[in-house]
């Protein structure tokens, strides 16, 4: 996640930039939405690392590592499930 991603998520949570162009202002509900967007993006980034480990384990023929990485990716993504 980079600076542009964070700004985009803040704008998404707040409904856009302030009319004066100085950024965003978040009320409590919008702040919670922003935090949820950040957490979801971070969870997905972590799960993608596990997905890469699945591919690596497959090329090595390591079924134990492959299944562990699949389970890890699933568990991370489940943390965001309602």
C-alpha cells in the first residue's frame, strides 16, 4: 500500500476532497470506514503473499507447504468476512 492508495481510500471513505482542496475530513463513521478499507487492503496484501507461497510450494512439489499456505490465505481473508 502506498501513499496514493491511502489517499484514495480516505477520499472514498469521506466522499471526496474538501471544497477548498486541502484534503479530506472524516467524521467518526467515515473514520471507521477508512480504517476498514485500510485493514481490508492489508489483509488482502498478506493473503497474496500466501498465494505466492502456494505457487512456490507447487513448483517444489511440497504438498504440506502448499496446503499450509492455502489455509493461511483462507484464514487471513476470513478475518474480513462479516
